[in-house]
C-alpha cells in the first residue's frame, strides 16, 4: 500500500470518527429531536406518577417517540453500514496486495509444500548420499586391510623393513603407496 493511499484511508476513517463524535450534539440541537425527547420525558413522568390517568392522548406521543427512535435507529444503521463499507474496501485492498490465498489456510502450508516436492526424489537423493558415504568408508578400511595383509605376507616370506629396526618390521605398504602417489 502506498503511503498516500494509507494516509487517504486513515483520513477517511478519521472523518467518520469525527462525524460520529458530533452526532449527539447535532441531535440535541435538533428541534424535532428535542421536542420528542421532552414529550417522551413528560409521558414517562406521567406514567410513573399517575398510571393510566395521563391526559392528552399519550398513545399519540408514544407513536411519535417510537417513530423518532426508529428514525434514529435507521440513521445509526446507515452510518454503521457506511463505516463497514469503508473497512471492507480497505480489507479488500490489503488482501489484494497480499496475493492469492493459500488453499486450506496457513495450517496446511507445510503439507502443501511437501506435496509439491516429490518425496521419492528426496528419498533417492538421501539414499545415494548414504551409499557414497558407506562406499568411501568401506574402501578406506578395505585399502588399509589389503595393504596390511600384503605387508604381513611379505614379512612371513622374510621381506621386512629394517630401516628402523635391525630385526625388521613388516613393510608399511600403505605408506609406500601414498609416498609414491604423492611424489607423482
């Protein structure tokens, strides 16, 4: 929402608030409302002090007061509808700016995302990653085991590493292969 549109909406709500605030003063200054209020007070006083003995056709006064109160009620209903119309139009502007609604509301959003993404593809990728990890770990252990077995077999045949021990230790084939591959 642009700042100018927001200011316009706030100003229109403020204008309605100002109009509603002055409504009692306007009604009090109205001769018709004032006359009806005085008549209603007189009828009420008469009915309280002398039930059933009020002179001057009280039913006519009741009808006038009833009509006046019905008019006031209609005016407040129209004012209420105008305010609700303004609020509804503002809400529609906000909803339009937010974009399309999520089907099922916000509570279904995570399941909607999961439905969009193909679950079997995710499972296949996770399986592939764990297979590569297992293959690396097995090949690393297999290489160590193979080179150790070759070194022990050569030691059994009498081929030993005598550079650090005159009696000879089994050859460390893994170190030899690493040294050769690092030199290249």
